[in-house]
C-alpha cells in the first residue's frame, strides 16, 4: 500500500503541471492575437502589471499608440506567433518561462518623397540585424523580427502575463528580482 500512495500524488502533480501549461498557452494565444489585431488595450491587459507602477497605464497606452502612428511613420504588426516556450522555472512563489516569438513589422513613411527606400532598407537591416525589404507597390518597409519575452506568474500577476525583458532591459531590471535575472542569464 505504501507504494501506491506516491502514484496519486504524482498524478496530481502532472495534472497541475499540464493545467499550468494550458493556462500559459491560452494567455499566450490571446497575447499574440491582440498583437496581430494591434489592440493596444488588450496587449496591455496581458502585460506584466508591475510595469504600471513605473509607467501609468494611460501613459503607456498613449505612447504605444504613438509608436504605431507617428507624424513620420505608421507601423503595423502581423504574423505574430509564439515559436517556442522554454521550460518554466521558479523563483520564490513565482513561475517564469522564456517565450521565443516572431512577427512582421510593416512601416510606411508618411512623407514618401523625402524617404530614400534603398538607404532606409540598408540602414534598418543593419540596425535591426535582419533582412529588411521594401515593397514598392505599397511603399512599405517589411521587417521580420525574432525576439523573446518573459511569461510571468507571481504575486503581482496571478495569471500569466508578458514582458519583453531584453528590449526593455533598463525597465525590466526594476521589475524583476536579481534572482530571476540570474536564471535568465544562465
């Protein structure tokens, strides 16, 4: 009988683990969908909420909208998808997982006559370390991007939320404990 006791326990552990993975996948799917729709409010609903202790949500929402539609350029994201989810790790009561993702950024300059497409394509390719192309029919720069973000579930976020911890490293260092950074840098 003593040998049978661990079996239900292990079943419970694997069951909870599978539910966690399903919960992460659901939230990740919602996040990618929000990005594809460029629904800034929905994106911020799924962003790591501790960020709003540094940048108020209305300010971040307004600044994000400006990135997508400034006086100089309009930008759209599409084909957002999670390419892989790394094994999760725990720090304290929190659970974290790195997510590799990709998307296509389409940038259209509003004053086309002042923009040299070839120079801009070369510059963007070198700065972003990717192959940028120019679609002359739509006058749009097409930028494929691969990146990673951090999925977080902790005392600040009981449901899985996300932060682009590398691109926002200076901000992320204020949001994440040193022990989390140590695990990320391993």
